[in-house]
C-alpha cells in the first residue's frame, strides 16, 4: 500500500543517514472508523471501533524484552507530544496533558531513575468527549469513561446512559444500565465519570 511504501522509504532513508539507532519512530492514526457497526459510519462516538487506533513504537531506548511485544496499557494521543519531547531531552510543559509513554517499555541501569519509573502509576481509565458539531447537524455530543472492564456512556443532549462490560461484551451490544445486577457498578461508574470529567477540564 501507499502507507507501506512511504514508511519503508522513511526507514530506508534513516538507515542511509545512519540515524536509525538515534530516532524514535511512532506509527499511529488519529481515530478509528465505523463500517456499519452499531448502524453507524464515520467516527465521533465512544465505541471501540471509533476510539481504538493502532500504535507502533520503535525506540532505540527500548528494553530488549519489550521488542516485538504487545502492551495492553491505555495510551492516548495526548501522550505523543510528551513522549517525543522527553526523547529529545526537552522538559514537558506543566500545562500539557498526557504522559511520556516510554516508561512503559524502557528500563534504566540507574537505580534512582529505575525506582522513579517503576513507582509511576499509569492510567487505568480515561475520559472521552465528543462535543458535537455547530448548528446541531446530526452529530450528537457524547461523553464516556473508559476502563478495561467497564465503559460508561453519557449522552448529555438526551440525558441518556449506557454501560457495557467489555471482557464479556467487546462489541458493546448489551447495555447493562437497567440490569439490577450492575446497579452498584453503575453508581460507581457515574461517580468516576464525574471526577474524570472534572479533572479533564
């Protein structure tokens, strides 16, 4: 494909200039895409098909045990800039959201730095928001709290909620909001959602 050719050309040029071992390479996209799932097309909403994107990292600082492996931690597009800045030896501005992803795959021989890396707690959830479009042209606002076990949707325009258990329902087809067995979980997710939303402002 054109993408393969373009990436191949870039990698070949890095090799030619002898820069491969001094270059952080990140391959990703800006969003997923619906192809009829949930009766939808395009992107925008908080279903897995829309918010999950590929992320491939080639970093000369990567520990050998992580090369060629898959990581299931939550990484976000807001992590890209901090990761690149830190790789370039530039301090990340305090006003910038996101975190340096490299600590997920990089070890260091320096004991103090290693302890700092290991003690850092990575995110176990994140807040998602699509504010809609101007002129109310059919793109409905939606917000969500995403965890590895549960995902909570809130549609503010309609005051409508959805709750999904991702391990047993990865395609998000069974809404649990009215399931009595998940009443406590729903209350907890509402509280976490409100906190995550406030923290993101």
